[in-house]
């Protein structure tokens, strides 16, 4: 399901309303040339395959394992680059926020405010995001059931904002791994909101002693296909021209050159399960 409030944002795109929608881009804004290259490539692919597309990049990474990890190029600089993506490609953009105070600032440049999984219960953040009247995409905490995400939805809706989406991104499995429970897709759809599958972060291997999160990117295709077969409304895929050189989450990102073939396969899966 592509909700009406998202349809408005992608109205300038040519897409199949029966398709899934895609949220994709690099983990973080590293520099302007890099994000422009990725946006151009993914936009071109999605246009051909008639997939509605939302560009994603974090303007800052606040949740880092190590204090030496890259956090960003500066909030205002990164937000201005996201604005350029919007203006050049006529795409909606999304980025995550980390405090209630950031909601109004980010809302000046992005169309969808993303609530990180670790912060999905933070009432002040949810209310601040809701009050911007932007779409609010809440990632399910790795420690929370799909049923319990109804409380996050209720907080946003009671603040007067019905533009809510939920994202499944795996559940903690021991100290250094995640597992995906696909039951959470229909369970969270029962909250009457669209559900997105995060196909890259769900393959993280967190809490590594090296201070850098690991991952299993070779399984992105498996996670994506299973999500579409399970009825996911949208997919979230982080992608980079060279994940080995990415400044954040490179261990679980999809190499950009592999995205087109994967999306072709996913469109066929979607058609098969309609």
C-alpha cells in the first residue's frame, strides 16, 4: 500500500501504484558529489521500473559504537545538500533525527522524519516529529515486538498527525546479531499503517569488539525478496558506490551497481504475489 500522503510526495514521478515503494541512499551524507551520484542512479532505475522513490541519507549519525567513528560533515551543510537533492530530482527525502529539538530543524528540508530504532519509545521525540506535520517513519526497536509498536503509532496520532509509517529492522539475537521475524510485517500493518522492511540494517552484526558494526550484505537479496513475499509495503535499502570505503555502515550496505538487478527481481516477486 502506498498511502495517500506518500502518493502526494511522489506525484511528479511516473510509477505503478501497485508496486512497493523504495527508500534508498547512502547511510550518511559524506559529500555532495557522492549523494548526487547515488540519487541520480537510483532515480533513473526506479523511473524505468515504475517504483516510487524516496531518497535517504542521514545528515548526522548520532548513534556510533566508537567515539572515533564518522558522524557527519555538519548539520546545516548536510541538510542543504538534501535540499539540493529535492530541488534537482524532485524527490522526497528522508533523514533521521535524534532529539526532539532536531525535528523542527530537519523538517525545513526533509519530507519524512525517521525515528531511529533505539529511540522509538522516546515520547518527546515522537510528539515533536508529529507536530511538524511531516510523515513520521518509526523504526521498530530491536528489543520491541511488532504488537508493542502500536504505542508509538498512538503517540503520533494523538498529537494530531496520522501520517505514520513503521519499519521492521530485525530483532536482537544474542549480543552480536539480529534476526528478522517476518510475522512483524502483517502484525504492524494491523496498526493501519504501511510497513517498510529495512533490508540492510536488519543484517547488522552490532557490538563488535573492533568498535565497527559488522554485517552480512550478501543476504540483502534474501531479506528483500522475503519481505515483498510477506506483503511489505516498502523497502529501505542503503547503497553506496563502494561500501568498503563508506564512512558509516559500509559492512551492511548494498553496492550501488547491484541495485538495478535486485529491484528487477523484486518487481517480479511483487507481481507474483499480488
